[in-house]
């Protein structure tokens, strides 16, 4: 479902194995728009595929990801960050419904945020990019609060696009600040 010009909401998992499924058309949505995936399933598997900068969450249950020979399990206590351009696979195998919630950021949105937020050469390269540390994170209030508001907004019949935009900026800013602090800590290690 299109939410204005900049946002797209996916409320069911697409069938990657369907003969007429066009992965390139599907990926274009993520390249051009901020996409929220809010879907449930007991059993679903996705082969390795390209992804946008994303925050992977599970509201209920567990979703599993594999990337570069690393395995991650996202649940109610931990979320996962993947950078734009990362290739990964994922699956859900459960006796009960798993409620998956993923927030994807378009390259244009990221660029806009970088230009308005960062002038520190330690974090932004000449081509104005920013790399997140891809790993599981435990929730803190700076991340869980905007995610909860965004989750609730997706449940509304007619979500407020301005409200969603505000939350997107807040969430990405908070994620970037978290990364700045984490990278500063890493630099302190001999």
C-alpha cells in the first residue's frame, strides 16, 4: 500500500518463489521509497537477496537471518541493522505466528539525513555515506520509542504521513547517534 510519495507499507510477505515474481521490480520499491514491512507468518523462507538500510524487528516470535556466514535471531528484545546493499536470507519457522516489523530507509532519505545532520569527517566519507555496524542490538528507549510509534502508525487505517516522516527522521538520527557513540568506544580499544 502506497503511503504518499515517499513511503510504502507491505502488510504480507511476498512469495519470492512465485513464477511471476519480479525481484527487480520489488527491489526498486526499496530503492525509491522508505518501506515498512509489517507482516505475520508461521513458515516463510527468503533466499539471499539485496536489501536497503533496514532495522529488523520481531514484535512477537523470532525471525532468523543469515548474512556472510553469520546467523542472527531477531526477537522482542533484540533488533538487527543491515546496511544498504547487503545481501541476506531470512526465515520464520514457528508453531505460532511471528509478527515481523522492518523499517527500510531509501538511499535518498539517508542522503538527506546525512546532509542535514553530519559534518564530521570521521563518520562521513567524501561520497557522503555512513556505514552502520551490522549486528544484533538490545533495545533502548531512544530506539524502541520511535519504533513503537511507527508500529502503531502502521495499524491505522489512514496513517498520517507527516507523523511517519517525523518518526523516520527521529529514528534514523537516534540510530546514527548510537553508531557514533559505539564507534567512539571502539576507537578507545587498543
